């Protein structure tokens, strides 16, 4: 896929993303008093809002640390801010594409622009993604068990949707795991694609096969190197555990910002983690609609009547929409810099 078609696809995803936002908030608030909700939000404790924003900053920072550690194991010497760059790229494109499908491909695209081999970037991102999926499922399953009585007696049939969502995430994890550690999966996938292209009479099948085989060989070498670094893998898993819990903690600090203290941080985080894992695999950009509706359904038991909508707006505003804006601005700056450098190179 060339740059023009790549960004046309992303533009279409962005239009879908904006459309879903408009529809979601129209459906959720068409019968509500939106003015009263915003009046309530204006009176929250800003110290807790600051802590919530800092949690998201830590979420992105820890992802950047994991990415750079894995890339540097393969012979590179990249700094912390390069990791932040790839984390922001991943957040933005995951947010605007269904099932977060655009995040890793676009991270790989920007890595390649920075002279990181595709195979090296791919294995580094696979390791980070596998750790992310493993922790997301582990935290969600543990949280579901801790709150088993709540989910089975209070939320009705939504418990089945939550279970399906967690199960889908578990399947994604196992696929990624086998993609990293199986020596047969990747070659079989390439052979399948080659067979399809041959039937479609694609003219450059041999060229594709040759290039793919070369990338797989380099991918295997990189995977073998990283698999030997067991301490580094353990660090990645542990850091991802804290990374996800920082994101889930946004819900708690928003809850506290309203002056509420009936429920503790463990109770709020465990409910949020189940909600997150349940909607993450849905074919919706950023889980838009499902995340908002799920929050209102689950957290109405934790907020006083009349506050849950305000809590949802602030929580989603901080852990999603604010950082879509920040990461989107960063991606625009990165892209303009690449264009400027390319123009200067042509002139020279």
C-alpha cells in the first residue's frame, strides 16, 4: 500500500470515527439535560482531574519505554522520546480504526520512515502487543472473578457481552503468541496469500514471495534474539501491567473528583478493566458507543443518581478523547516533518 492510499484509508476511518462520536452522544443525551451535566462537571475537584490526566501520560510513557527497549535489543540506540512518538502514533490510529486495527501498522510505517527494518519493528511491536493483550485479559478475568456476584446479579444480560468481549481478547492474545513463537504460522500465512494472488493472476507474485520470505527470515532471527532476553520480556510484562492499571485508574480519580468515597480504587479499577477488555475487540473505532453505553450501565451502581453521565463524559474525555486530540496533533507534526525532509532531499 502506497502513502496516498494508506492515508486515504485512514481519512475514511477518521470520518467514521467522527460520525460515531456524533451519533453516540446524540443517542445518549437527546433526552437529557446536557447543560446540567456540564454544570456538574464545572464543580469537580481539579486536583483529581490532574491526577487522571497524569495517569494517561504515564500510560503512554510506559508503552514508549516498552517499544524502545524491544527495538534497542535488536541493535538500535533510540531514546525515550522516540518511544513516546511511536506510542502516540499507535494511540491515535488505534483510536480511529475498527478494533484498533490501524495502530500497529502505522507504528511500523513510522518506524520504517525512521530507518528501522520492517522485520525488527514488527517483532518489537508483536512483543509489546502480546504483553498488552496478556495483561488486559489477565486483569479482566481476575476482576470478573473478584466481582462475580456483581456481574451475575446486577447487570443482567450484559454479563454475556462482557464475557464474549474478554474471550475475543483472549483469542487475539493466543494468535499473537503463536505468531511470535511458532516457526510454521508465518510461512503458512505467506503461502496462503501467495496462492490467492496467483489465482487472481497478480503479476508480481514471485517478487512478493521473495520479499516476504526474506522478511520472515529476518523476523525469525529477531524473534530468536528477543526470546533469549527473558529478563527483558519479564520487564515488558510487568511494565504493561502497571501501564494498563494507570489507564483504568482514570475512572477512580474522576470518581473522586466528584467528592465521592463510597468505593475504593480496587473496586473502581476492576469494574473499568472488565469494561475495557470487553469493548476493545469490538469492530468500532475506539470502542465508541460501546464504551460510553457500558460505562453508564456498569457505573450507575457506583455513582449517585444524576452523576453517572457526568462521570462518563469526564472519564472518556480524559482516557480517550483528550489524548486522541493530543496524539492526532503529534501525528500531524510528525507527518509534516517527514514531508519537509522529503522535499529538502529532492531539492538536494
